[in-house]
C-alpha cells in the first residue's frame, strides 16, 4: 500500500499524507517545505517504507495527552481541516492504498474525538454528582443544626419549672454565701426530722445524645464528598470552558432527541 504510493513522483491529495503524519506526531519541519505548510513530497518519498504504518500502529485514540507536547498543527481540528471536502469515493478512485489511509485517518480523528467527548461528559457528570453531594451534605448539616435548636427549645419549655427552681436556689445560695440578705420566704424549708430540703439538681441539656439521635437515622447519614474532579488534559482538541460547555450541551441534546 505505502510502497506503491511512494513511487509516485507527483501525487494528488498530498494533504491526506500531511494530515496523517501531523496527527501521528510528525513535525512540520520534517515533512514540509521550509517556512511553509506545503508537504515536501520528495522528502516523503525518501522515508522508510514502514515509517507511516508504524506511526499509525503507535497512534492511540484513547486517554489524555498529558505529558506530551501537541503542536497547533497536530491538533484534531487542524488535521481535519486540511482534508476537508475530500470524499472516500474520489480518493479510492485515484488510489486504493491512499483510500485506505484516508479511511484510517477519518476513523482515527472520529475515534479520538469520541473518546475525548466520552471523557468530558463523564467528567461533567462526576462534577455534577459531586456538587449534588456537597449540597446534600450542607442540607444535612443545616437540618442537624435546626434539629438541635428545636429540640433544645422544646426541652427548655418542658423543663421550665425545674430550671426556674434551680435558678432561684442558685441565686439564693450565692447571696447567702456573699452575706447578702435572704428573706424569710426564701429560706429553705425544713424537711422531715428538721433536715433541709436537698438542693435541686441543675437541669442540663444533653447535646451529645440529641445529636446522636439525629445521626442514627438513615436519612441523616453523613454524605461522603468525592475528591475534587480534575479535567483531563486533551491538548489535541483544545477548548475554552465556554466552548466545552456549549459542545457537551449540544452532544447531550442530540442524544436526548434520538
């Protein structure tokens, strides 16, 4: 396929070879005329017969480009642009082998875009899921706080008499210890056999137990928040945040229609 093609002194559709080689990592200065974007066919004819097939085998449509330098002309959009307008039929009519390269090239670009799209959608969904869990946990914390306040308010209402009695006793004892006057009405009443009544126990709201009762309910379980989601690095298809948002929206909308 390649051997026969490289024997051509002049070739139609050189942009197919150029796009394929850019996509698989070739640099402009290695395949183009100096200071131009025009493929140097004479140089291409002199490369090893297995260079292009090996580059095609080594190319991966999957995963991030993190750690690899991707030049602007090696990006998917550029590689796709320079073969724009060509059809599989016309290329195959010219040369069967070139038609196979063209088919592989289109498949590789489409497959790479599909992989990036799939991961971008998965990342967005993971971010939305994480945000949902953050909001759910914030709601749980707010409900927990409200439950504590409401329960304490009800407890204070139920224990109002006990709290008031203790406060009166504590105030009387404080004044007595300070040598301040205490009225006869406030004096301790004697109990049986002339003993003083036992000091009242200070009512104490049990916050720990109250929160434990809230936490033990299944619907109040702590929501585990995943680690922050980091975007994949796909420098061969760069997008701004707005472009990515719009693109994914359109993809999801089109799937919803189908």
